């Protein structure tokens, strides 16, 4: 591996990652069906219950990433079960038993499938419990080592409020302090301005780069936060720049049940530990400067290495239509391309611009860094 030394400026975060050498979705449980009304079949949360009758009827409602959802309200003899279509598991449980005017049908059981957008929060075990966790630099034992990280908790932390959690990984040769000093890739000021405070976690690598054991570090930190703080477990997000974008990509290919959406800022798909991919969908956004020679759009003449191929991989896994040529920046302001046809729970977006290896990019005539703006908008659509 060729390692580059990270550079951190006061006003500019342009750092190099070892990206130019040769190769080395969340699916979660659906809610249980609700109890049926006294005069109708039980209605699961995923669809409308069928009308009661002597033989039972079924109704079909909605789609989940291409898979149809079949629900039923059973009459005297009918039953219904959710079925998966080509695109993924059915969302929502089976309809409850058919009711009569004398008694209501029981609720359907939970099914598995992708969460809908704007779903109700799912509270972690730490919700409703007083916490002793405070903001600052901490240590945790992971893979038999003492590892450090920085955690940032809202000043007026409410133990009953399920917060978003952002896992923010630093670039090569850098520190969790550098991420903190950038206000967690500039997301914290946006959260404050929107009156939507969040919990931020900035892990520290063991050395200059992220490694295989950093997957276990993510698991351990997420488990700790869930147990000791109140977060919405369906709104855990990951982001990072350069090598931080590379570990974000690495986590995105096998942690889709933990990470709802991820943003890779100048990522690469080589010279980083990549686990066995499960090819489950995950909401994904990435940014690349078309003049970036460190983590380029395409690495030389490779047909597999480069940010372009991360975009194609996630778009394919998310059921999107992949065009012959992905639209990229040619002139003027940055260009963001939203892939068409993706599963409704798995938007996929790639943003390119006139620039190099950086996480600070301003459009012509603007002093605003659009990367955190686009990232925040992407994260908060869920």
C-alpha cells in the first residue's frame, strides 16, 4: 500500500488518501399488524385488510422495491400471508383474523422488509433511562484493544427523545479531533439550525488508516450508544472523507441492517479492507471532484477501481436503472445525479464537481460549502 500523509489546513480540508495503487439496504423488521376493527378483517401496518366473508378475500397494496405486498383479512375460512416479489421481502405482517360485530380480529404478525420513508422512530434500549455519558474523548475496549473516540451529545439531551446518530470517520493520518473541529463534516451546525440536534461519534483509527478490525469498532460503539443513550435505531448514518469515505463504503457493503444511509465524500473502493459483500440495498450518496487524482472517478484505465464503480455497485444493489453514461460535472456548478428506478427506501445519488481531493467545495460565485448541505438533505429525507 502507498500511504499519503493527511494535510489539515485552518480553512481548507484537503488531505490525501492511499487510493492510487493496485487492488488489494436497510432491511429491518416491519411493525406488527394492528388489531382488526369489530366489523372488518385485521389490518396489518403494511396494507389494508381484506373484507370479511365466508371464504375470505385478499387485497394487494403498495410495492416494496419491486416486491408486491399481499395482505388479507380472513373471513370465516380465508387467510392471507405476505409474499415477496422480485425486488425484496414483503413489508408488513399478515392480516389479522376476520372480525365479527361481536369481537375484533387480532393483529397480524410482523414481517420483514425495508422501512418506508419517514417511518416512526424505533427507540434504543437507552431511551427513558438516565445516562452518565457526557460529550468528549472516551475509550472503549474493542477486539481486545483500548480504542478512543469522541462523542458529542446535545447540550439539552433528553433521555426520552430518539436522536439521529452520525458515525463520522476521519481521513488518512488524521484524528477524531480533526473531525470534531470540522463540526463533524459541518453537519452539526446544520442540525442545530434545523432544531434537530443529533449525536455524533468520531472514532479514532489505530494507525494512519482504517482496517478490518474497525468494523468491530463500529459494532461496539453502536452497541454502546444504543445501550446508554436514546437514539432512533432506524436513523443511524455514516459519513467520512477520503479514507473516512473509504471505511464508510466498506461498512456500507455489509452493515445495511445497522446503517440507514451513508455518504462517502471522495471515496475509493480499493486499498481499503472490503468485507464479503451481501449486496443488500442501502441508501447511498457520494461526492467526487473530477480533478481528484487521489481518489479519482476512475483509477487510470481500470474497469473496477474508482468512485464511478462504487456508484454503479450501490445503484445496482438498490434496484436502480444504471445509465450507459452517468452524468457528471462538465462546467459551472456541481452536478448531482439521482439514479432512477431505485427502491423507494434506497435513493442513490452521486455528486461531481470542478475540484480535486477535498470535502470543501464552493460553486462559482458562492461562498457556501455545498457538500454538507447536500449530505444533510440526503440524510434528513428519511
